[in-house]
C-alpha cells in the first residue's frame, strides 16, 4: 500500500485492490477483533464493494488468515537471537519482540490476532501455532535442554501475557515501564523458561 | 439459582428471575465474549423476554458488570496465601488460582472477562482493576519489598498469560501439563516477581 500513489486508477482485479483490502482488514481486525469486524466494514475502509471482498477472499475467515500473515522472516531472526551471550537469549527475544511491536506493519496483526483468538477458533489456532511452532520453539530446540516444547509454551505464556497486560489491557505500571527495564525483567523469565533448571517432572 | 426448585413459578420481578438472567449472561459472555453475546441470546437462555433483561439491567454493559462480580472473598483468601513458608507464596497463589478455575461459579466469569477484555473497554477496565488492585497487589504490599505496584503487574502478566495460553488458546504441552508441576513452574516466576530481586530501575 505505502508505495501506491494517490492518483492511480482503482481497477478491480488488480493486485493493488487486493492489497488495499488486506490493509483495511488488518486495521479492522486490530480494532474490533474477528467477531466485531465485518466484511462491510473492511470494504468501506478499502473503498470497494463488499462483493469484491468476497470475490477475492470468499469468507471472512480466509480474509483473516491472509491478513494475519506476519511480514517477518523468523528464519533470519532466530540465528541473531542465538548469537551473543547464551544467558541473554531471553533479553534478546524480548528486545526483538518490542522492536516488532513498534513496526506499523506488525502491531495491527498482533492486536488483531490477540483480539480475535479469545473468541474465534481460527484465530486461536493461529496463535496456538505461533506459540507452539514459532520462534520460541526454534530457540528452545536450538538451546537443546530437555523439554523444549514445554519450555517454548511456558515462555509463550509469559510473552502473550506481556502483550495482553502491557498493550491491550494496559495494566500499570507495566504499561508505562521503561523499555530497558522491561527487557531485563521479562527477559530473565523467558531465559529461565528456555534454558533454566525446570526441576523434575514428578 | 442452585437452591431454586424446578417447579417454582417464574414471577417476573422476583430475585429468582434476576439470578437466572445473571447465570445466563455469565454463560453467554463466557462462550462468546462481550461483543459476541447479545441481550436476545441471554434472554433466550434465561427463558425470559429480552425486555425483561433491559428492565433489570438497562444496558448490556450493566449486565456484564453485574454478571462478572467474582463470588470470591479475597479478604479471607489473602491471609491464607501469606501464611506458610514465605518463599512459597508464588506456588500458593498459583494453587489458589487453579482451585478457583475449577469452580463452576468462577470459570465462566474468567472466561467471559478474558474473552471480552481484548475488545470491550469496560471489560478491559475490570481486568485492569483486578490486576492492579486485586489479590496480587495485596500480596505484593504485604510482602513489602520496593515497587509493590510493579511487582503485582509483572505477576499479573504471567498470571493472565497462563490463563490465556493454557485454558483459552490451549497451547501444548502447557494445556495438559500436570497441575503440581505447573504450580511449581509458574509459582517460581510469580514468587520472583513478588519477592525477588528486580535489579536497579536505571
């Protein structure tokens, strides 16, 4: 979208229109979640007919899945997180997450995902996949201590709780806490879950 | 509700009807969240006319606030959490939370609150109040280390992330983890946030 000039013609069927609908969908889902956002609302934001949204994406669910595709290549991000002192992986992960949060092409996706995952099964499955198989799991596998899957899901619970408490519900003083202190405090917990001693199973 | 016999007459205006509407509201909000649940849906579950819901509660927002009132007296729960070894407050808190989660009069409230707080400002404010001023804050105050408010909000982020990841999104293997192990693993983090060394602010 950002590269599109203001005076370009809007030809239905063009990649431009499709991208505009996806941008509008991200904004709508971020604001209202999957249940609250309507195809009519998305069409109005994109300045197209609702029929065109259905033409491109068939269902609201398909639209959601495509709109929520993260523009982040974890395959390149993870090695950078693993480089550097091994006892600071947790801090580097939190720093990485906060840098993503500041990106205008990522924040609406995460907001949309978290606002939808609590009520919509498709969004919940996407979040589940992200937490079970995403970067935290890759990190846990690379760190190579027992129980990598459990470690990733514990770290994921702290990560998702941080996003919810700081950015969505805005619990104070966490919501206005200095970033460097936040990185140290939450980073320590992520580090423990990924690489610390979890004790015996029984 | 639970004490009401099955054959009692349903007189509009009775406390029985009001309680039945509140029960129906809790079930509806737990399932669909504030945005998804409708007054019509609540009325149908309670087997009353929608006008009666409006008569008692005026708005869906008022209905939500009353339905979400926790049937738990934290004033009596907190001293029990503080009794016993001081380095196990975190574990006792997690154990307490899981015991609440198992109660059929509490689980729908928490589900309703978390499913609503991501999109509805009133629900978000309720969750914010619970995390800023609720039992975690009372515990942090009683433990009496610096930064009690920050400690409570950090612990709150892990608590709410646990509920979301384990019970709502069902991230594995966290979702099926043995309760005693969960209590130790998450309890350690809560303990650190409430009573550990958080390092210097700058």
